[in-house]
């Protein structure tokens, strides 16, 4: 156990103890869900290798070894390449406990979500800490107001984020509302501040100060149109700088069979529209659904990183999708595609031209009848940096809400990120789940064969995976009991 | 043989019971027509022996018969007064007569109500409702078209003499057959008039929230009606509002008081299955023998289109779907908190794109957003940003951490010597375009310090990374510390 894990362990144990004892005790009713899941995955990392440049025949910076392996050579130094390291078994074991309790004044409830990773071997990202406090907050939602205090997760036009603090929502006349929140900001996906142990161990230049997250949202609905405006500022606690300052506007209109969406995120610090979309979806008679979308994307980076200063270039994209359901036969088909074009990078030195556009195309068909189901799909995604083509298939049997068993297979062709790495991945697997009252089990196993065609030293190999899980519910589901 | 004996025995018993019942229920019926011409008025019989002030001129005692059937003039008869027929009429002959007289109207002769139209004195019979409405203010020409039943009738619960059988014979007003009657009968209805035919159980057949509706509670409960309702299903016609576009997204606006008429809590729980909802606790919960109401099976609202799982961001931002009505925030964290259990844990086997509401196996995923084996094919999605990876994953602590452990990424102050990006012979000096188009991908393998070795104003090679649109004033105004990383910091390693 690394030193950084101990505070998390202590915090988690306290939270878990509170979750399983205090919340149900104080609450008039409670509902708890425990999920224990374990995955066991064979991994074979890459390892850098090298030989003296003089030992590699040929000249130039890029050469081939006798077995066909591409190497990058530095004159009078070494020729380097990536090869296969030894295979190791990775175990990813998580334990999630979610408790909801309610009681006392009408509208008052509390929620705690604790995630443990006891047994994980830390290889898999995000498993460095033994315990995460994903959420823990009190919620009062009654009439025109809603207030939450604690570790809160939120989703809005700015994406998903969580923080330790409080929110207050007021529902005004009609369908208008306004909300404000404040608290100590957390890192997306980490459930800890920027100064936490995970960043300290993974980032060379981690932030040296926590952040205060302040934000406000206002929205409403007029006829078929609903929308909101969100403003958020993440400021260092020493107030020397902002980590981010963003605005989001989201609009949605449901008019007849049409759904019209418009949204944008704006980075106030760099005056950049990060993700702007305009999408129209129409549901035609006969269960036919069409959608078209125009999108502009540029990545967003917080100001404690240097990445935003590198003037990232985004792309404009046109997307379309069609879905059709033939209900009487349990069939459903969908197809989607998109084309994107990147902006001018403004760079001067180009060793080789780089693709400046990308496209994707996919289609799938599913069948579901009398407990049997099947799926076939194909997907292609090509762009600068990486590409893949592949298809999936599955065939399964469900037993009402009790469980299912399913056999799946896939074959995918991938291309490495700006490197010689064409690879075919072929896999088969079996998944099963069974539920009896408040107790359910699921598990599966799969084998993947990886065949490389470019780098012989990254040997072809077969990867085994297995997973299993158990879910147990406690207490009563509000409204489900008689 | 035994069967034949059983049948015979059963038949005899049935005949005996039937006969007994008939003898018990037989009453003498006076044949007015056979006595035509014998009397000069109704009071000859109907007023004899009647205590003053009572409503009994309708009854005839044996004394009245005996005035003629005395065994001399006419043979004696064995006359038993017919039992008074139970009724729910709010009518008293004495009071009625008194009211008419006090109003200054002409006294009404018996034939005014009881004549059957023959013209003779003895052409009489029971008064018909149409006769009543011939005089009384009545909105309709026919009896059962009336809407103000209470003008002539007492509430059913007060008509205690009526048997279940008699109640079953009640006529059905014509307006009850109107197509919209089930959904509109509460509009302007007179509870008193409803109570003439209906009791609380009548309403509870359809109204799941009968025990909290004042109009229903104003009616009395009556056990006589229960057998009549035992085999009747509730009627829950679909209101026109349910077919309006966008109804699924705003259907809660009318409140539980409206929904609870037809829908039980279990109907809501098909979709609203998460978390403690105060309003859900207020929805009706029928007992085992009570109507279930309209059962709505679980399904996403129409606004949850086929690709909603990857396109719901705008709907969430706009607040249009009131996400938290169905989804607890914890559900968001099932997907939006980065790594959970690793590969393939409980995720659907395969899917073109994640779609939690349309899992072909019919199950609802509890965790696992990506398709199976996503780890080995995520490169294209990550570069193309089909969905925003950073909404769930920390680039530094998740992507880079994994890439470093798996050998793809490079650690601090390390260099692969161009071995990774081996399709570019001069990758180092020509990587700018790729970097600006996929900067998130760069950061998923490289530390900031890797880039600062060259791109720093204070150390390194001093290569300016800023593009033409870079606005240093705007950034420095908000975060001068960001500038300091490259321009003044001592953290930068040598190239």
C-alpha cells in the first residue's frame, strides 16, 4: 500500500461505516445497493528496446531489423523500437456501496456512494486508491426549492463534474428556475481535489492549490422550448488565478415529431467555443428516426496545464443517423455516419503531410423475439492519428427479468497512433447474469487473439479475460414495496 | 347410477326451494280494472283506516275490502296489504299535496299522476317518472336524461330499503354513454345527483385515489353495491393530452392529484425507478384486490431517441427532460466517474454505440458504458472525440497513467527516441500539425515537462507553441500563473 492510500482508506472506511449504520438508522426508509465486481485481464505491456545504431544495416533514421521490425535510429547512438514485455495478470476489483435514506421532513433524503478497490493491483488506471467517496450529500427537494449539501455530482451543459459544497435551486413561476452552487472543486473522475495523491503521483507539474468552484444556472421552458445558461468559475483558493471560466448555453425544442437541440460550451479564458452543436431529429411514422447534426469541437484544457497555450485546432463535423424499428418482428436497424474536417494548424515544419479530415460510418441490426436476441454491427472510424474497422455479433437468450446468457464475437482492425501498428483483434466471449429477488450475479469470460502485421517483435498473442460480479439490494425501494 | 340419483335429488330440492321462495314472496294484487265502475273516487278505498297525517293513502287495508266483501254482498276475500315497495324517491303524498296547496296551485287528482290513459276512473297504475317531469322543471324530456336526479331522489345510501337486485335495475342516463363521459364526468357534476345511484365503491372502481378525492369521500360507502362491481373492470380512457407531442417530458406538471386518478405508483415506477421521490410516495398504492389502474410499462420517453445515450448532453443541459425525475445523480456517476471494474464488467456484449434504454437483451445496464473490448479499439474514438472522454476521465490520472503503465507513454524526462511514432522519420520536428489536431491524445501519453523541454521561453529550445489566435492578454488577466509555467518557472527540465 502506498502512503497515499492510507488517508483514502481511512476516509472511505468512515464513510462506509456511516453509510451502513447511520443513514439507515436515522432514516425512516433506506435503500442500499452493493456491487462487487472483479475483472481479471491478461495484459502484455510494451517495452522499449534498442541496439547500437552501427549494428543495424542500412542508413537513414528509419530502418528494419532482420525480422522486419521497424526501428528509429539516431546516428552514432541507438536504434530504438517497441517490443513485447512479459504478460501479466491484472486484477481490477471494485466494491460499490450506494445507500439512499429518506425520512423526517417530507422531501429530505441523503445519499452516500462509496467505492472500494480492495484487491486491485493498481495496474488499471484509477485503482490507485483503495477507497473513493463518490458522493455523499443531503438533499432537500420540496416544492419550489431544492438544496443539496455534501459531495455532489452534477451534469449540465458544462459536462459532468463533482465538488464538495452546496447547491440551491429555486423553481420560479411557470417553468423557470435558477440555481447556484459553490464548493471545493474535484478532479473529474477522481473524486479528489487537484492537490490529491493521484495527481501528485501521475503528474509532473500538478497544481499546488485547491480550487473553489462557483457557478450559477438559470433556465426554463416556454412552450415546447426549454433551455438554460450556465456560468462556472473555478478559482484557486489563494485567488491568484483561475483554473477555468466557462459558459454553456443549451436549448432543446420538442415540436411535434421534431427534436431540435442546440448547445455550446465557451471557454472564457481562451475565447474558444469548445463544443458547439446543432442537431435535428425527427421521428417519422413507422418507427423511423432520422437525425442530422452540425458540430464544431475544440478541446478544453484547464489553465493549470500548458496544453491550451499550444493553440489546439478543432474540427467541424457533419453527422447523420437513421434508425428504424420493425416492432412486429422485433427488428431494429440503425446506421450513422459523419465527416469532419480540421482547421488550419498553422504549423510550418511538416516532415510528412498529415491527414486533415476524418470520417466514420456504422450500421447495426438487432433482433429480439421471444426471449432470444441477436445483434450484428459494423463500424469504421478513420481520422488523423488512429483508425479502426470492425464488426461485432452476439446471440443471447434472456429469461424475463431473471437473467440472460449471451455469446458474443468481434473482429477489429486497428491502426496505431501515427506508428506502424496494424493489428487484428478477434475475440469470443460468453456473458451471463442471473437475478433472484434482491440478489444478482453476473459473469463472463472471453478470449482475444491479437495478430499484428507490422511489428514482429510485438508478438501475436492470445489474451484471456474473465469477470464476475454480485449485486445485492438492501432495504426497500421507495414506492416498490406494498 | 349415482349421478342420476344426485340429479334427481338436486332437482327436487331446487323445486322445493323455488316453491318456498314463491310462497314467501307472494302478495295480493288488486285488479283495478275488474272493479271499474264500482267506486266514485280513489278515497273510497285508499283513505279508509289511514291514520291522519301519514303518507298512507296509497295503502288499502282489509277493512276497506270488507265493506263490500262481507260474505253477504260479496264473498269474503283474504286481503293482505302489499308491502310498501322500497324506493329511493324523495316523495311523500301528504307533503306533496301540502306543498301544492300551499303554493296556491290546484290540488292534483290522483289520476293526474296515476292514470294509465284509459280515461276511466280505474284505469290507473304506478306513477311514471315522465309524469313527474311533466310538471317539475326538468331539463330533459326523458327521465334518464336528467342531470339533477336529486330533485326527486334520495341518495342511494339513504334508500336503505332497496336491495342489491333493485339497485341493479337502475336505469343508465343517456349522457353516461357519451364518448368522453369517463374523462369529463367530474366537470360540473352534482355530487348529490351522483349519489342517487352511486356510492363510494362505484367511484373506487376506476379512481385509484378515491380515498383522497373529496368528491368521492362525500359519498357514503354501501355494501349493497359491492356485488354489482365485483366483475366490472375499471375504465381508464386515454386523455387527449397524452397524445400531445412532448407529453412524456412534461407529464408531471399536472401533479399527482391528476395522475393518481388512473395510475398507481407502480405505473410510475416503470420509469421513475430511482431514488426517493416525495411525489412518488403520494401516488396510490392499490391493495391486492383493488384496481391496478393503467399500467405503464417501462420505457424511455420519446425524446430519448435511438442515440440518446451519446447525445443526451444538450437535453441534460437544457433541463428539458427533468432528468432527475427518473435518474438519480448516482446513475450519472455509473458512467461518469471513470474506471469502475475494468473491462467488460456487466457491460452489454456488443453494441454499435452504447444505448442503455435499448439493450437488445432487455436488461438495464448498471455500469459499464463502453462496448466490449473498447480498450483495444478506443484510439479512433479518442482521436475523433465522438464523445468527450474528459467528461469522465482525467487525461492525466487515467489515460496517461494507463498508457505509461502499458508502455505506450513515456515517463518524466524520458524519450522514446522516435521509436513510437515510427511512421514519421522526422517526427520530432514535424509533429506540430498532428499535435494541434490531437492535443488531448498527446497529453494522454506525454507529461507537460516532456513538451516544455523544447517549448519553453525560459529554458529548452524556446520553441513558441502559441498559434496565430493566441491572446496572451486575455489569458494572463485570468491566470498569470499559467504563463509562469513556461516563462518564469524553474520547474522546466533541460532539453
